[in-house]
C-alpha cells in the first residue's frame, strides 16, 4: 500500500475555486502534481487567482473558467473546457456556495431560492453531468461536496443556508448509494467557522468572535488549510473505501463543549 498523497496525472475540477477554501484546495492539488481546473463566477477573483497560481506554480497545468453553475450553459462550459484540454476528469470538488444571514421572519422567496439554487441544485447537476460525461464511462471518480456545520446543527438567522447544506449532505448519501457500482466515491466536508472573506462581517464583531472562539474546544476559527486537508484526503486513493460520509472540520464546535 502506498500511503503517500499524490495526484500526479489527475484532473481536478474545483467550483468556487478562485478564493478561500477553493483556492487553498487548488494549491494543495497543484503541489501534489494534479492538473487543476478552477471555475468561478467572479472574473475579478479569477484574475487574482490566476496571477498568484501562475507565479507560484509556473510549471503547473491550470485552467481558469468563468462560469455560472446555476444554469445549464455554465455547467456545459466547464465540461467543454475539460473535454478540450485533458479530455478526462478524475475529481470534482463542489465548493461553490453562498451564505445568507437573515432572520427567518424576514426571509423572501427570492433570497430563499437563490441560496438553494447555488448551494444545492447547482451542486446536484454538477455531480450529474460529471458522472454522465466522465465518471460512469470510466468506472471511477471522486466527488467532494462542500457542506457545512450548518447542515448538521441549527444556526440562527440561516434557515435557507442550513436547509441547503443539510439537503446536500443527504444528496451526497443518496448518490453514494446509487453510484458505488460505477466505482464512484462521493463524500461531504462540513466546515465550521472558517476565517475567510465570506464571514468577514462576523469576524469583525468582537463579541461574535469571542463567543465562537470560546465555544470551540481548539479555541480558534478554522483556516482554509484545515478544510483543504480533508478535501484532499477524501479525493485520494487513501479514501477508496469511504463513500456517503461527511467529515466535520470544526475544531470540536459540534461536539458540545
């Protein structure tokens, strides 16, 4: 058994890959020899990520795709880029997502729908299209869905977010049962509070930051590297007999300190 973590000659697709956790995952895969496709909605974030990664990994095989995965054309754009370049996909990291903090009595139909479209529906159809196009024909493939602590425990002022992430965990389990016969492993990573721009408004609040830090047994927020490690593990050969599971990366927050 080879216990080293190598992704040499593997093609990896990361949605929401131009910042935060997605970008850190990209760094990890590139360090381990993978060809990486970074798909993101934000052209500004893609531009910054491209500059950094090409400087850090001058010999790396990296492709950047601006795409909206909430529409079929956006997903097809990513599929086409893979077909035209490496022609195959080995790993899909569904990292794109959106957070929305609003008390439930103030929620709107539009706000609710947007969160579920991005965090749940788009993730399902990314899985479906990559399974159809690459993984099922090849009889192999790894998928990691980025879920959340909000999918396993209640978070105030985040009903839509929690609903989307909880449903994605269950979708992950269903697809794992359905696609195991095709050699596909699909799992979820559930981060707790990660110090990224996504929660910058919260971390700027000293009372919030003090409470979360005190409530977390490891007495700190997660950083993107903490989450990327779990993603890389689940998409490696070391996790070949793991499917349909969720790894919570929260420093012990959900353990009930």
